[in-house]
C-alpha cells in the first residue's frame, strides 16, 4: 500500500438526511481509486477504451465501518487484488486520517464494445504486460 | 396542463444533511418529465437516438419554492414551451399536492452523434411533424 | 417472492458512456426496493426515523449479470433475508422481464440518532413484531 | 477572477450514454466551487451550519457551451456576484484549459434550521463582515 492515498473531499451532494455520506457513493469513490491507480501505472482507463477494451463490474462489495461526513477529506487506498486472463479484482480501503471508514472490492471482466469477453493478454499484450508488472510490483 | 402529472417518489439518496432533496436532483426529475412527455406523444426519446438525433441541454434553470422531502410523492408537469428549427424548450412544474415546489425550464439543441446541429424538420420530418402536432395541441 | 416487483424506469442520468446503467445505481435501486417492501408491510421507513430508529448499511453486495439500459423498465424483488436483535438483512433481485440483471444484499444495523446500536425488540416492540410477522409470512 | 481555479476530475459516474458529462453534474460542481471559495475566505460552510445558518438554493441557472468528458480535468472559477441582507448569489465558470465549458449562477437564502429567513448581519456579524470583506476584495 502506498503511504498516501488519493484524496477526495466529501460533497454536500454526497450526504443524506442521516447526516452522513450515502452508501452508494462509496462505489463511486472506488471508481476514483481504480482510475487513479491505473493512471499511476501509466495506464489511464481512457487508453483501455481507445483499444476497444472495457472493464464492466461483475461484483461489488463494501463494508461500512465508520461514516464519512460532509467536507471530510478522505483517502483512498487501492490495490490490484487479483489478475487473471479475463478478470481483474481491485480492493479498496477508505480512511479518514488513521481511521478506516470502509473497505471493499470490485471484480471486473475484460470485454470489447460488442460485449464479448476478451483475453487481455492476446487482445493487448502491451496493456497486459504493464498491468502484470504493476501487479507484481505492488508491496 | 394535464390534470395529473408524472409521479416520482423522493428517495433517501436524493436527500442531503439539510433534510431536504438536494438541488441538482430537480434537473434529474426534469429529465423524467420530458422523457414521459415525449413518450405520451408517441415519441420515446430512444427513437430520437436511433435516428441519430440527440437533444443535449443548452440552458437549464430552476426556481426552488418549497423543499421536497424524503418519501414525498411529487408530481411533474411538463410542457413544450418553444419549438424551433434547431431548438426545443421544455418547461416544468413540480408539485406536492396543490403546493408548487419548483419550476424551471431546459433548452435543447437538435444535434447528430457527430455533434453537428441538425434541422429536425429536414433530418426527420416524421419526428418534426409529431412534435409540432403535439406542441400545437397542448392546452 | 411476490409475483410482481417494484417497477423502476432507468433514467438517462443512470447511464454512463459504456451505454449501460452505472454500477452504483443498483444500490440506489436496492434502497427503493427495501423502502417499498417496508411500506407494503405497513412500516414506512419514515416511521422508523420518527421513533429515533435508523438503519445504516453495514455491508452491501451486488452481482451484475446483464446490463440495464436507458429507459428499461426494471423490476425489483426484495426480501428480508435475516432478522436479528440488532441487525437486518435484505436481499434483492433486479429483473427485466424474465431476465435476471443483478442480485445482491444489504445488511443493516438498528441504531438511534446518537449512533448507538439498539435492540429493536426493546426499543420498539411494535416495529419489531410487525417486522417479525412480515418476515415469517414471506413465501 | 483568480488565476487558477478549483480542479475537478470528471468521473465515469458523471458521464451518460451520449459520452459526455450529464447536465445535472454541473450543479454539483458549482457546489464544490462555492464550498472552496468560502473555505479560501476562511469561512468553511460547516461553520455556517454550526451557527445554525443554512444557505439553501433559491435559483440555479447553467449555460452549457462545450461538453465536459470522462477524465477531463476541469477548473472552476467562482465569485460572489451579489450579497444582500438575506441573500447571496454566486457565479461560476467551468473551463477546460482556455475553453469555457459552462457558466451559471446560484442564488441562496440565509435561513436557520427551522427554515426561517435570517438577516446574516444580525445573526452573525462575524460571518457577515468576513463575507462582506471578501466580496469587496474580489477583483
């Protein structure tokens, strides 16, 4: 895990009448986490789509430990948890300071625009090798 | 104005920590209003896109009179306010019972997928005539 | 499972540039499902909050089988999966016609506004008994 | 206008099937703009609410010039356009590089939690004077 996470400010829009961030927002923040992780790996997600590669979500899970509140500066820590020929799993932790607010994962397929599963290694050896290298180098 | 509007239930998701519906949601509800109006006219918006016709928003305005709250059943009343060769304006009122909660309008262009403005009358006389007829028949 | 689910129309707002409903929306639809289930049980969620009872989400899970698309009329089928002194689990299926689009669950705590866990059976025997009865009567 | 705006990254969540940012998101970005402007003035909005002061939106307007797209880094430029005893208007410009994407304004009331209008100058001379000073010092 890198020492510093991706920072997100909780918006008024994100709150609900319980006075905390609404639970579906965490999945949106997960998206920010994987986008920024891929960017740091030199693989901006827009590059995937330019190569006719899409990563729709197959499964999403989140555990809520402590509520995030309006104007909190939260930090996202994202890892590639699993990398297979046709699937990719990211895991996430969301913290406020040293406190863990939530954690979860998303599992993604590799598909083309027509919706067909693709074997990333064959479809784009370049993206595959980058992803594999980044995955292996994770602490 | 038709006697009964399109009904929407305010979701917990729509609320914010002030305990009322967050202001950007009204524009989403406006979208529901124009979608349902077009459907009643026999012109579902998906038909527009199948004919390479898109209606991006050029301007949006909303006045907020009374807050909508969680679980409120609100009603949308939508009209075509103006119809021109290359533009279309919808107006909206959102009510809870007899009380006016908000009103506003959205102005739209007719464009194709490439983003070029199109003259609806030429591009699709069928859609244009339907729209014009519906516009003229509004009370 | 009841023969007919709660109907939701997929909004343009719900779509993303992949042309399908963005994955976090399913959690919002789950909220609609449990809200409507509680209402049918004669227990509108607003009644819970009036009794200083809140049901924050502890865990949320969703599996995505087939994408929901713009203007789809989808149906939600919601059940109480588990009911305990301090916890409640709902399960959900989202269908379009006979096709299963997604399924998942949410686990909730019973807390008061101060954020303390409460034993529903003690805090509000009325709500507890209603919930228990509805739970037992589920097919 | 300050030389550098508040930066926002367009999320996948913000896009719709037209491949651009959905129009209601601009009002959410406006919220970020005014939040950050108030913070720079030393008046974080959370301070308002701690003083039983709320700024609900009375009117919102947005003109859309050029679409914002996925992963765009956009910049927000926010000003206090008008400051009165019981009202406050912010204006916004959203740019991508030198290109203007959208502009608009929001008008807000000063109210207390009970929903009653308050004269900010009387309710909180401290907040009023800060706001007035910041307003006067704007270029």
